[in-house]
C-alpha cells in the first residue's frame, strides 16, 4: 500500500478514537506549562482512505496535511486540497481556504519532515 506521512494534533479531532486505527510512528506532547494548553501530536503513516476518514473527524478551523514525496494533501473539515510542495502557486486554493476559516497565514506552512 502507498502511504502518506503526516502529523495529527489530537485536539483537532472531534473524536480522538480514530487514532487507534492509524499506524503511529511517534508521539510527542507540546511543552506548555499548563496541561490543558498542551497538544498531543502523532506522527502517522496513512492511506488515502485514512485521510478521507480524518477529513470527516477534523474540527472546524483546523487542518491537517499529509505528504508522499513532494505531493501534499491538505484536509479541512469536509475539504481536501492536493498540491505540489515545490510549486507554491499550487498551494493557493488551500491557503485561501484556510485563511477564509480563520487559520493564521503563518500556520499554513505545510511543513514536511
């Protein structure tokens, strides 16, 4: 099977139990002092079917992105965008949509490992 890499912030999910069905390669917790401010971040290897399922579980005003080589899939609640990481002009629809739902531009960086 052809897998995509990605990172999932548990707090972005409407139902975090979906994580149980994913192939997790690493887990980390952000370092904020107050426990309720910390994010639980899962590095995953996922199929396109997993990505489709995650797009139904993601909260409004959040996004996730996954990559295979330089191909990127960004998902928002009920929306999916594909683009080439190296061609910034292909990012435009995903960035514009993210901005339209209140995600700060600096967070729409689609970082690859």
